[in-house]
């Protein structure tokens, strides 16, 4: 399979299936309204409603493309499929068939659909962006890794937890934080940023709901504690796995897992954040298995070849050819010399 088909086939499949499986877009309409405010002259009031718990980049997408739910569903589905392929490639998967397979699994498993429904595409996309950032950080591309993490916070604020993957590139940490701060600074300085006033109620089905009474308020101070715990766990794991190629997908999955364990809600769409890095990990495992099978096959062939070479052939046919010897050459030369001498003698007798 050609390399470009590994990208175009999943993207086309996602685009074709998105309009038929658009979901409910539960919070999307509220985000679209806030997005239109963001793109208007009253942009500073985009976060005046405390229920707007997404970043300015998501509001910009919903305020522009989101005017058409049909177009938005396709764009988000295609973006998710392409990000899955990009993350798998960054993790080390090189076979086009495996890259295309990862993208198609994302479509078949409903991951691309989940990016649209409920109006929270960040849950599917942000962990994939962290995979890209982790791969860049391990390869020494610190600035690009930092910018990716900072931009992910522009979709939802918890995207900043991706700095866990930057512990292998410490100089990237301030760049990531600065990028995120720059995205929110205009709204904070304008004085109409009220997202931090929102309060959640603990869901009885969540793990937290088994520790505290359901209905207990869960405000932003507890959100900071939740995020800090997930960040610490991810950073520690990244440092421990810094020499492993699996770190690029394990750490994003771990950060999401700890965050969900401490979340006061139990929304189904949250768990797609575990599925996307896990899909990258499966593609990487399949790639490694295929490489091992190939190299094992080569080694076996080479071993058999050398074993055959050591055996004595059952029959050896030797072809001997006549070669003139030095003696034969000297005798022929002597005969020519005698013939020449005789001719000269006969000519002098005339």
C-alpha cells in the first residue's frame, strides 16, 4: 500500500460515515453560541457564562465551522482519523497498511463519531496530540513539543496536563505554559472570564461518588488538585519510561486514567481518551511483531544457508581442461628456430 493511501483512506472513511453517525452534539450548541460571540465584536464575553468549560480554540472552531453541524461532524471525524494515523506514525509505526488500519479501526470503533457527539472533541484529540508531543520531546524537538501541549489547552484547559510528557525535555515546560497562558490572557485581562466559577456535582456512579456523598459540590480548587495528581503520576511514569518507545502512548493514557479516576462525573465520552492512545499502542505492538517476524525469518534463512554450505555435496563433477606446459612451449619454439635456420642455410647456397 502506498504511503499516502495510509492517510487518505481513513480520512475518506471518516468523512463518509460522519454524516450518518453524528450523535446528539449535546453541549455543542452552547459552544457554537459562545464561539459566535468569540468571533464578534463582543469577543471578551465569550467566557462570561461559567458553563463554558472549553478553550478559545474549540470555541473558534464551533463558532465558524460549527454553524453547520453537517460540516462540523465531517471536519472533526476526519481530524480524528488523521490524528490517529499521525500519532501512530510518530510513535514509530512505518508500515502503510498498519497506519491505515489504525485509522480505519478508529472509524469502525466509533472514535471518530465520539469526537463530534456531546460537543467535546478534546477527549479524543488531546491524548493524540500528547502522543505527538511525547515523540517530539524524545527526539529533541522540544519547542514543537511544547507548542503542541500549549495549544491542546486551547481546546480544553486540562490539555495542559500534557506537560507530563515534557519531563524528558525540561526547557520545553515554560514554553508550553506560556503558550497556554497567551491563549487565555486576553479574556482574563478583559475581566469577563467566569469559567472558573463553575461548580460540578459529584455523580453517584463515579469513583469519587463512592468516597463522598453524591451531590457534593466539586469546584475548581478540587479540579486543580485532580489535575495536579494526574500530572504528577504522568511525569513520574514518563521519567521511568524515558528510554522506552512505549512511553509516547503509555504516559498520555496514564494521565487520562488518573484524571478520570478522580473525576466527579461519569460521562461515557470521557473514556475515548483512553481508547485513542491505546489504539496507537496496539499499532506499535503490531509493527514490532511484524518486524520481529521478518528478522526471525531472515535469520532462519541465513542459518539454513550456512548449514547447507557446510555439507559436502554428494557428487562433485570436475572439468579438467588441457593447458599448455612450459616444456611444450619450449619444444615448439625450438622447432620453429630449426625451421628458420634451415631456410636461411638453403638461401645462402643458391
